[in-house]
C-alpha cells in the first residue's frame, strides 16, 4: 500500500528496504537543522506523488541516525541516493524542485 508520501526510516530499516525491495528506492538524507533540507521537504513529498508506486521514496534523518551518514558517505545534505537491485545507482547533492527530483530520478533509474 502506498500513501504517495515519503516514508521515514532509520539505518536498519533502510538496509532492509535496500536488500529486499524490487523497485528503485530514492532516499533523501537530511537533517532538521538544515535550511535547504527543510525547503526541499515539500518538493520531495510532491515528487513522491508522481514517482510512487513505481519508485519508493524514503527519508533518513542523519542527525537522529549519524551512523547512516557515515555508512553511505554523506558529505553534505540534502543528498538524494537512488538504490536499485540492492546497490547505489546514482547520487545527487543539493536542494532540488519536485520537477527536478522527478526528472533526475527517472533518468537515473533507466
């Protein structure tokens, strides 16, 4: 069942999604203190309405789960990572509009 909203995850749950989900996963690595992250949050939610159910959108708070940032080599936020078939396929840093998120994700998932 899809809500067309990004799903909040922690590192353990993200790793389960990456290992098991057959669809591409688009993950927003963010933090509440990050102004660009807060500006991009509604854009990411709007992108979810366009991309799901073909792609699952997840959000991971790197402040609440700092091991996730280290595990995935996050150097700046917001960072989007597209996972496909259990592996990282593409990465994009910086705030994007919903249209840019959708276009980038669809291109990267090809």
